[in-house]
C-alpha cells in the first residue's frame, strides 16, 4: 500500500546531489547553459523587443509622469481609473520624473529588476525543496523551455520567447515576487515565525495582486497549496496568523486609490481576447507533461505535497474557466505548468526513485532541446539576420512590430489621433499621444463601444466628409494617422495638413479645419 503521509521535506541534500560532487561535465554544461541564457536575457533588456503590450505599459508611465495623482485613462483622453496603475508603475514613473530618464530607459530598468527577481525567486523556491546542486539550473531551464512545440507568448507565461517580449511588463516582476513569497512562506511555516512575518507576507501578496492581477491569482493558489501541504499540519496559531495577516492585505487592496480592485472580478469583456489560451493545448504546453511522472512520484510519497496541490488547483480553475465560458480564467494556467516544471527539476536532481530519474533524464534532455529549438527564433531579437547560423534563420518566431515614433515626434504629448491601424493603436500612446478608440478592452471606460463605433464610421467608405469632420470634432482629434489611399479623409483634403510620412505608406495629418 502507498504511504498516506510523508515526513517534512528533507533539507539536507543527498550525497549524490551535494555541492562539489557528481560528474563535472554535466555541472559545467548546466552552468554554461544558464549563463548563456542570462546573457541573452540581459541583451533582451537592452534591446527591449516590441511585439505586444509594451506600448500600454509605456503609456501608463507617460500618464503617471504627466500627472501622478490624476493620470486618467492611459490610452484615450478620459477621466477613468485603470488597473495598470499599480505600485510598481507608480514607482517607475516617479523614478523617471526625478531622474529625467526617458520612459523606455525606465522600462529597461524595470525589466532588469523583474528578471533579477524572477531568477532569484525560482532559485529560492526550489531550494526550499532540495539543496541538490542541479535543481536550480534545471528548474530555470524547465521554466524557460518546457512548454510546447508550437510558439506561444503571453504575459505571465515565462517561456524564453514570451519572457523576451514581456521582460518589462508588470507580470514578470509580479511572478518574481510570487516565487519569493512562496519561498518565504515555506520558510516561515518551517521555522514557526511569528505574526510579524505573516503580516509582511500578506502585504507582499497584496502588492503582487495590485501589480498584476492574473499573476496575483496564481500567487494565491500557490500560497494556498503551500499552507495545505505543510507537514505537520499547521497548528491553530498559524491559521490565526494567516487570518490576521489577511486583514491589512485586504485593506491595502480596498484602499488603493488608482482603481477599484474588488470591482475587477465581476468585470466582463476579457474572455474573447483570452480564447487562444484554450486552443492547441497539446502543442503549446505538451512538453510540460513530462512533469506529470515527477508529480506522481511526489504524490505517492505525500498525498499533500505542495507542488501536487498547486498543480491540481491550477488545473481545476483552468478547467472551470473553459467549461463556464470564462476564458479569462485561462491566465491561471501557469499555476499548473510551473509546479510540473519545478517538480521535474527537483525529481531529476534529488529524487528518491532511481529508475524514474534514469528514465526522466534522457526524456527531459530531448524535451529541453525540442523546446529550445522551438524558441530559438528569440535570438533574432538581439542578433542581425546575417549573424544567425543559417539553420536558425528559418526558425519561426514572433515578428517584431513596426514603430510609430516618427509620427509621435510630430505630435505634442497629450494630443488625440484618429487611427484604426492595429499596430498604431497599440504603439502611439507609448510616446504620449492618445487615440480615439482604445486598443484593448477597458472595464472602466464606459464609452468604449461608442469610441470604437466612431472610429469604424470615420474609416467607413460610406461615411461623408461632414460626418468624418464631426467625429474628429466630437473626440477632439487634431491628428489623423492612416495609409495613403486608404479610407477616411484623404491627406490632401483642405481640412488636413500633411505633417509626416512614414514607412508602409503611412501619413500623419494635422486637422487644421473642422
């Protein structure tokens, strides 16, 4: 019969896994891989590749720099709150204001901080399970590469390509803080820390939730799994400390002045954009399934293993979101992937089942190579095509977005521009201007649909000149960004003056009459 309980996680390493022992070649290979990846990610911080929501986060800093007390909507000229106004964004904006550094310089520093917290957080959390020398580098490799053979990037999912594109996002910093939270919580439970430590952990969890709400949900599931998986079962005093620590944490969330945190769970409109999280699961995340045997081995030893509970809770919420049609719940998926990846690394480095380890080592090596090849296109973000080895030039990757800094330089900060271009909507606000319609769903913008409808009407071939001029006047749009020859007022219309021309046939026009 399998055991129903297990002693507390051992803290002393096994002899085979102790530092300074074991074959030198694998140790050197692992160390070299981690160092090369660290160097690559540092280059990503400098390069700051743009293919996603970077413009939104830059726009947030622009608004906070302009008015830290009443920044308004980050994308459109409207007096609304925004969940993007987090403590981290406020800190970065204040740093930019004090130093005079550009928004993108501060974002790079934020990316560096997020990368450091993520790497040290993974290491700290893994070391609460084992001191085996290989566990941390293996965990880092598994987190970066064990996803799937279909390229996928989304904030909060720390695959190599995804992380390269989201280093400066709040989600990266929040995930790093979450790992440190879990490590500190396991340490506090093991050492029997007093109320002060739990109060600090509660405030740290509140900070993670404010910085990135989806990653905060992952952090909550991880903390829950750690509490439920503690051996021996925590005494009543510990649960009292947890309850007391929750009070100031909830108070911070309730009193945060930049947006109403507790109005977010009931807000709709986010499910459509999250539908891809439930598509092609096997090819996007199938490599992480190698962690299932490791989780099974841990479950066999301990029915309340925290990594097993963490993964189970994540899968439960993810499945519930799919069944209920709440695809936004798919953002909880890292709560299932990360425990599987970490369990695999720990089991290979310090597992009790030698046969399982012997089987997992070659399979994991092959899976890591497959994942690395799938994401090898990330090298193109920091190297010129001619510098890439010929085979890597054909590897698919996520293309970087065109930039519209040439247009932003011609407009004053705070100006409103009419455009319907997918990339312009998502990049122009990064430099200070507003757009008429927001690029992303906004739960606090009540006239969001009216703005989208007005933009569609303006660029409709059936719209009259008078109707287009009326729309520009209604939303205070003094600039128009469109492709030459496309729908809308032509650039040579008497109401417009050509201000700048950019790549791809784009023309920026100033509205001189309405």
